[in-house]
C-alpha cells in the first residue's frame, strides 16, 4: 500500500503561485469577492504566503530583513489533529495516508478548522458561486470512492473542505491502469500543483518505496516539516533554503 | 387535601393567579419581539449560510461559542445551591433552591441552542447520533450537556411536585380550566402520604449526588474542547478547574441578580432574607479569590515561557487590541471583590461618633466626578485629535491621568463603602452585575484572542455582525422570558422545603441542652 507524500524544495520555489492557481482550477474552489477575502474567506487549498506570516523578532527590521516564501498544501499528517476532534468522522485518514473530507457527512461544527494548527481547512460560508466565464469551465470530474464524493465536484453550503492531494487523479490513474490491464505505478499519479510547478520544486510519490524520489529527498539533511515540534508528523515535507 | 398557611398562600400562590398586569404584558411583549427578531435573523442565516456572521478564516468560532460557554457557566448555580449545599446540609439554601434550579434549566436550554445556531449544517444534527465518534470532545460535550439538561429538568421538577399538589388543592375560585388541569396532571397524584415523602426525599438525595459530578464534567468538557486542540493559549491543563470555578462564580452572580429581582417583585423579603445573601456571599468571595488565582496561574506560564506562538496572545490581552476587554474584566472582578469584602472590614458606626468626611455623599460625588473627567480625558487623548489631546496623549501625561483615575476610583469605592455596608443586598447585587459582566468578558478573552492569533495564518480581527448581535440579544431575552413565564405559573419559593425548614428549626429550638457544670463553685 503506497503512502503518498509531497516534498517541496524551497530552494527551487519562486513563489509564482502557479500551484495555487492550478489547485483552484483543478478542484473547483469557489471564488469570493474581495471584501469576503478580506474576512479570510478566500479558499486556498494551496496557499503561498511570507514566512513567518506574522511579525516576530525573527523577521528582522529594515534593512536587516529576511524574506522567505512558504507554499502550503495540506500537510496530510500521520497524526492529524483534525480527525481526532471530528464528532461524526467526516474527516478521516485513508489507508494510503491521505486525510480526506466527507462532504456528505460534515455537520459544519468547525472543530477541525480550529483544531488544525496549519490552517489548511476551509469552510463554505456561502453557497459556492463562480462568475460566468469560470462557471463554464469547471472541472467536470466527479469521483466517488467508498461511496463518498471525493472529486472536485461542487461542495454544499456549510461544510468544511480541504486539499485532497487531488485524490480524483489517483482514482483516474488507477482506473486507466485497470482498463489497460496492467499494474498501477506510483509515478502515474501527481496532484495538479506538482504537475504545474514552474520551478519544478514539488515532488510527489510513495514514501513507503525506499527508491522513490520523495523518500530520497525526505532523507536529505535539508528536509524539515512545518511546526515539527507539534508531533503531527506531516507527510508534506519541505527542503530548507540554502 | 393539602393545606398551606394563609401567609404563604397569599405570598406565593395568589400572585400566580392575578390577571396579567401592564408591566408583565409590556415586558413579555418586548422580550418576544427581541426573540422574534433573533429567530428571523437565524432563519436567514440557515438559508444564506454562516457567511452572514463576522467569522472567517482563522476566526472559525466566535460570539456564539462565547455565549455558549457563558450560559452553560451560569447554569452551575442550581447545582451548587440545590445539590452541593444540600449534601453539605446548609439549611439556609431552602428559599432560593427554586430560583437556582430554574437558572440551571433555562441557561442550559439557551446555552445548548448556541451550539446548534453555530452549526453549519443544522439539518445534519442527527448525524451526531448516527455517526457519533466518542473520541471527539464535541461528543463528550453533547453527552454531558444532554445528561445535565435531563438531570436539571428532573431536579427542577421533583421538588416542584408537592408544591404543585399544594396549588392544586388551594386554587382560588375562577381559575381557568387549563390551569387546573396543568397542576393536576403535573402533580402526578401527589397526596403527601408518608410513603410518597420517603420516596421523594430518596429521589432528591440520589439526584443531588448524581448531578454534582455531571455538573463538574460539563464545564470541564467545554474547557477541554478548547484545551484538546494545539492552539496557543488554549492547550493548557488548568482549563478544566478554571472553567468549573468560573462557572460556579458566574452562576452565583446570576442567582443573586435573579433572586433579588424576584424578591423585590413578589415582596418575598421575609423569606429571601439577609442570611441568604450573607452566606452565599461568603462562597461568592471565595470563588472570586480562586478565580483571581486561576487567572494569574493561567497566564503566568505563558508570560514566563514567552513562546513564539503563545506570547503574542498574552501580549494582545495585556497591552494589545484585547487590552480594553481584558483589563475591564480584571477591573470588574476587583471592584466586585472590593464591594463584597471592604464593607465587611469597616467598623460599625457608633451614634456618638462624628461622621467621617470620607464616607460622605459629597466626597463620593466629587471622586465620581473626578473619575469621569480623567476617563474622558483619556478617551479624548486616545481617540480624538483635538489640542487637548496633544498634552494628555503624552506618555507622562497619560500615566498621570491613569494614576489619578485609579486613585480616584479607589477613593470613590472607599467613600461608598459605608453605604454598601448598610445596604448588603444592594451591594451584593452590584457586585453580581460586575461579576456576570466580567465572566462574559472572560469567555470572550479566552476564545477570541486565540482564534484571531493562530500559528500559520495572518492575524485577523473579529467584529460581530448584526446577525450575531441579534441572536445574542435574543438569547438573553429568551433566558429572561422563560423566567417570566415560569414564575407566573409556578411558585418562586419551594413551599414545602420552606415549611420543612421551619419545622426543623422549631424542633431544634425545643431541644434544651443542659449547661455544663461549673466546677469549684
């Protein structure tokens, strides 16, 4: 059973935000007007932001400043704080290590959004809407796994959603392999953000395979995880700059 | 046929059957209008989505959760009075048990509603039963609050039964048929036989023992909803006991206010006497002191640890954007402590003594005036740009202004202390208002600074919208409305408990204890 993982090399990241755009188009995250975004209601399953995002002593003062950009999908923790608090099991970690959200089960209590230390979970404050040209170009994929809607199809009002490592692409790749009558290979599946990455800073693969790129990179001395001291064991792994 | 003394009948039963007067109709009308408006706003929220609130990312929880914690906190009044004081045999509790139990039940109803209002998908509420995960603190909460609500309704109802039977047997003529039926059905055929009394006492005693751990668990679990997350400022082991103490503290405050209003409106000064205020006041003072201790302990670790993600939250409370609500909370509690304690320390004024000038009305007016002036100057210097602001906005000037304000506040409190000593009931109610406001602010100061200062998301600000404020106002109105209706239908004091207390007292008075022999006469 593969254990999916993403490695992001911050040395190669140019903070172009192509990953965020690809994610939006791939996963049909709704668009919100600027005043809604001001309230923090913009849905960015994959976000790019300066690090540290809030002023601390480490950021320094002009002209002695340190600038660093962070790009952040879901961490897909091995010990996820979000699934522990869900009262109805609407969020869960599947056998391949992907933290999923069951939109048909979520009751909208937002305990997981409060519980997630990374802030990767988003809530549907209003019914999702797209402006005319966007509405015509939504990703039509609609994938159901284990009887649960997993694909990028429109999410209902009042539920939580999050990065799924583009799990519908995994289902499609598997279905393709099956149709062609051969075994599925781990390198047949990458999320949209990895595929689009301008600087080729993102790598995706199976952490259980000792020869995969992600396993090799995860062993690098540059590798680290976000908020590592919390003990959440993210499977989204970073490579330090410089 | 159960009998009741004419005095108790006149004081407690007859008012239930007087026609509704203008004040009652007016207040019921206003409260119903507020509730109706809140309901409209809520229905709008259900259809449009939680976007109509001021919430966003990272402010995923806000005013509804603040009110939830506050109301459930208030509900601890009943348990303290009717369970803890019953188990410890405090006889003076008798006249206020009914009010306390009513607070518990109504606060629980309004409190649990907050959680439902906060849910994004109220239509999926049954999922908590169908798919409930016992590992989630929200499930613990659902279980303990439901148990507590059921327990409290039982605890409100059990001691009501004999009273209902008394009313049933002493109905004034011309009572509408539905009310006669109501008391007849609800009294469950109570006849006051020995067997029935034994069973009732047994049931109440059992419930008292059961409900204490449930009450403690309820507010511990509410605190654990916060404390089991990794969020800075919440991930703390002190939250359980801190919330329970705060709950009992605010519960007593609410009880003092409610029982004073009822005592005043129904003229029950003879039953709810100074003894109740004095004894409950001592518990109140203790809770106040323990509250200060816990608040200090909660923040000390954060202050000395100065961790990257925790310290900004404390900083925002001490001198940042939450400083007004934090220091107002501290001031409320300190003033309440003063009002409850300092007058007790003053010597009794002797008639021969000359009046001390500091206790005069003139001095109080002067210091109050000075306080207003300095406060106004501080407000002007901070928020308005006029020439005077240039001077009073200077650091030294503002320090002097703050010092003068605090000194005058202390002098004012000192000057009214003798009046407070002479009016213990008014003093307690004033302190209670400060405590209830302070405890609401405490809930705000615990929840909002943490949700607005998360770890990897840009700091946010939170302002409640009209929807949230309307629903909050409607919740308080609903809480009050339930009292209004309840005490128009049921007696405000548990009649049989009161009589039982009187009988016990009389029996005790008859017992004479021989004087000890004095040796070596």
